[in-house]
C-alpha cells in the first residue's frame, strides 16, 4: 500500500523533537558539573569581596585583593579541572545515541516510502560529530584562560565588584560552548545516520532536507531540497532577505548550533499519495515561518 506524503512528513518531523530531548539531556549532564562549580565559586568570591570592602572602602586593600585573586584563581582551576574531557565523553555518548536512533528513524521512513525496510545497519557518528565532541576540551580551556586574563589587580581595582562578576561571566561561556558542542554532535550524528542508510540503498537515492517545525528562516529555506549523498547543499539560503544568513555550503544539518533539522533518504521514483513529499516539506516549512519571501542566495 502506498503511504500518503502527509503521513511520511509527519513521521519525518517527529525526529527534531527527539533530537531536542536527547540534546538537552546530554547537554545538562555534560555542562552541569561545571555550571554548578562556577556558581559555588562565584558565591564564595562575592562573599569574600563583601567582607573585604565597605561603603567607604570600595576595593579591598592591596594585600587582601592579591590574596582574593589567588584564591579565585585556585577556585577556577578546581572548577575547570577535568571538565573538558568529561564533557567531551558525554558528547560522544550523545552522538552515538543519536546515530543509533537516526539509523532506526531513517530505516523506518525508508520502509514507509518503498515498502521494504533496509537490513540492520550499524550506527556511525560521522566526522562532523566526532570533531564537535573532540573540540570541547580546547573550547573549555580557552574560556578558562580568558576568565583568568580578566582576574587582575588592575581590572578589579578599576571595575570593582563589576570586574569580579565579569570574570565569572566569561568563565560561564565554557558552559555555553559545551552545550553547543553537544548540540552539533547530536544533530550531525543523526544526519550521518541518514546518510549511511542512503548510501546502503544505492544509486539514485538523495538526501532530502526536513526542516524542524518552527525553524528559523535560514533553515526553513532548505526544506524539501535534495542532494546526492556526500554532495553539498548550497550556502546562503534564507526565507528572510533581511536576516544574516550562513554562506558556507554544507552536506546536511545542523545549519547552526542548536539546529535540529534532519535529512531522510529519498528516491524520486518512490511514490506517495498526495502532494510530492519534497513539495509538501517545503510548504510546511514556509507555512510555519513568518516570512513569506522566496528563498534566495544573497
């Protein structure tokens, strides 16, 4: 029995929600220890600063300030210790889970489209997901170094308590970079899983872009587009000509960090009832996007 394109589109658009849940779960696990350690360190540093100052003494005395800086330096070292490696391993676990789920999803969609599911295919996370996870330790250490660069007697003397707060604000960028790394690893691994299935299916199969419901204008512009596995989607597409777009061509999602668009295997000869699937996916993406201007490459 030939499936309707609407049924297949509905099934395809469920994957972004699954990726979102997976990403959030692993991102919290990966970044949570560092986030909590930084909160504790900042609370302690602020308390020490308050005790060393008064309405008439805005900045601690020089020797007290130097001692406080050394204390904070050690607290930051303890907070960051091992966190990059820990977060990397969690991102790798997230990527493998996403790849395994992606194989199942792509196989299920393929079975709906052609009536026959592919055999069991082992999951592979792919090079983009691997690089995203492997880059986390360096990103974390970079933000640690930037935070330490702000922790000086000159800076704290000039800016006072605001300068102290800026040290921890900078340190927390490491948390953001961890969550971004996990997000890219998850979505890239899921896309690579679909690519693995498509390559197994052989010549003629394309990678069909499925935009996340409510996707940004840049992502929504790719909905319904197809490329040969391993080839590139064009860069610079957007439904909103006024919005900054991403110019770099790409093999598939994510278009940006925390993008949860997906791709599915598709062959033009696979028949469905109703509107052709690529056209329907494009219509759904445009209907869910406020901007109605045509996609373009600036």
